[in-house]
C-alpha cells in the first residue's frame, strides 16, 4: 500500500504541473495540492524492494487482462485483445477533433446492476466508455476536452473490496496502461470536475450511464443541464464506431465464426434433444468453449408457434415432432458482437408448406445480401425486401390486399441494423445513411404468423427468420456468417449427420 501511495503522489504532482501548464485556474491546482499534502502517509523510497516490485509488476494488476497476465490473448502493444494502445489513442484524437471548441465530454462507465442485495449481474462495460478507454471495469469516469485532453477518474482502492472482488485499475494504471493524459482518484472528482467545467459552453455526456454516476448530481453539472448546455455524446461516438477498423473487423469475423460453429453443433444436437432450454444451454456452452466471454443477448429458441414471437426468451418448451425451431443467437468476443439466425426442423424434414415459406424467406435473404454495397442503405434494402415479401406472401394466400399495415402484422421489423460493440450499434445513425466500406450490418428477413392469424391454417403458428452478418467492402460485401448453412438441401444433410451418429 505504501508503494501505491508513492505512485499516487507522483501522479498527482505530475498532473498538477500539467494543469498549471495548461493555464487552468489556480483553484484547481490548489485542490490537487490539498488532496495529497493532507495525507498522513510518508512515501517510501522508490528504490525499496516493495516499490521496485510494484513498479515491475504494475501491469500484472490492472484488474483486466494484459499481455503479462494473458499472453495467449494479447501482445504487449494491446490494451484489449486485438486492439492496440495506438488505436485507442487514435479514437480519442478523432473524438477531440469532432468536439466543438470550449466543450467538455464526460463519459461514465456502466453501473453494476444487482441481482439481489449482494449478488451482481455479470458486468458489461458501456460501449462508448469501452471504445474510448479500453477499460472494462466499473466505477470509472472519462473526461475529454481540448484543454485537458483525455483525463480519467479512477475508483479509490478499497482493501475490503479487493479482498472480495479482486484488484482494480487505479490512477497509475490509467496513465501507464490506458494511456490517459491525466488521472485522479474518483474521490477528487467533486472538487476538480466543477473547475474543469468552468467556461465550457457545451457539455456532452452519455445519458444512459449518467444517472448512476456521481458527476450527475454535482451542482456544476446540474447548472449546465438547467441552462440547456448538456448534449448527448452519442451524436459523435456513434459516428466514430460506425466504420470498423481492420482490427475491429478481425474481431467481428472471429465472433461470427464462433457463433456459426456453435450453432452448427447446436443444430446437430437438436434432433436428439429437441428442447428449447437444452438448445439454449448448448449454444452458450459451445460459444464459451470457443473463447466468447458471454452471449450477445439471451438466445431466442422458439419452437413451433413460439418462433412467431420475435424476441421470444422463455425457452421452456419441448419442440414437437414436425415443428420448426427458430434460433437467434450471438456472442461477444472482447467487446465485439455477432448476431445470427437460422430456422430448421429438428426432425430433419420440412413439410411442403414449411418449405414454401422458408424458400421465400431464403430468396429474400439472398437477394438482399446481393444489394449490400457502398452507396446503398439499409432503408433501400428494407424497401426492396418489403416488396418481395409482400408479393410472395400474397401468392401463398397468407397476405390479403395491398395494405402495408397488414404486412407489418406479419413482419414489424426492418431488414437489418448496424452491428458492432452493441447489437443495434450506432443506433442514432439513420438507416438512410449510404453504406461505406467497413460498416457491418445484418440482413434478416422473416415472417411471424400468429396461431390465430386469418390465413390458411397450414401456415398459422409459423415463424421463420434467416439472418446473416454482412461487411461492406470496397468492391461490394463479405458475408461473415457464410459458413452457417441455410440452403434446404444443406440443412437436411447436416441434420441427417446427427441421425447417422
């Protein structure tokens, strides 16, 4: 602990000098001085064995994987697996280039959500905070401005919490590992942040994490909020995250590959164990065995009529002989998500009506994938899919009339969405936006016919969706989920393999 206090004092003195060189007010510098001069601890010599050991092993204890602790995942240049420190620095420079003069951006980490009074839900970092800092831990605060650059407020060390939860990153790791320009303990934030906000004409923040972050209740922030100076930082961060870098594309290819391999294994499993809950468990097991940290969302495993509920999540029913099962799954690999849907009969046989409807969805999927290229938009592709599906559903006698409202009863969804660090990534960006190389979208036509719908009874209670991930390239597109079968003969052959075992 003495070595840690030494490190903290050095950081505070360093950042105090930095602030003075930036010509910020003396109030801020004196606040920093008071914080460390009031300490009753005497720093040990930096040459003591304790201090030397601490400095040597600094990156072994930052509360998340590093190249020292996880050499199988990371290179020394990485902050998170596959993403280098230089790329994070470039992201922050791009954000600062977008921020207006005399503005400040505050982004808080995601809150810890509790399942019970002492049991937390698994923590997942806010995508904007993760994208800009690389920090996967709760409790931090990042600040960006043209005056102070990239500043981090880090949770104060709590010996009791360390015993129960393990080591977390502090001020030293913020500068040495995450490459912050300046860093302070979170306990100093109420004194320092108001000074940082002085003179700011606009304050940007993340409304999703703000209410649970301590900065939100500060008088200085509430004053800016009352004066209509506070704006949503997502206006900028969603633009930055929209086009993926080569490193991000590599991670998303790997995430998609894991999802495809896992769903194939689950499909093979479905004939022997046609239970929604068992298939959900199987696909999660397979994803994690292949390196995924978590599922991108709770798997949708809808057997029979349950497949007609778009975000069905109960997964508690046995799939009956002759029914289809719709599985919508995705996993997360080091912050990047996959999203994939397939529909098939666990019995291995489509009946003629299932095959008719499935073929319509399949052809729509394939034609819409071919439309994916630079300059096209999700909205244009969606409009094409609506025309194609309406025509096909009318020919099958399922859809009557030309009313778009009738069609939306059978498919209220869009053809797709942007995909990345969130399932619906860069959600503030319009789907009319012309696609560019490096953007990743989903193509997911479907039809969801409730059991009580006024249509030929042979189609009622049927839900079918076929979803692929598509990367926009310079020359067109690349289907990241192309290894996952979707043609009827291929599905039949795959399911026959499971019965031959």
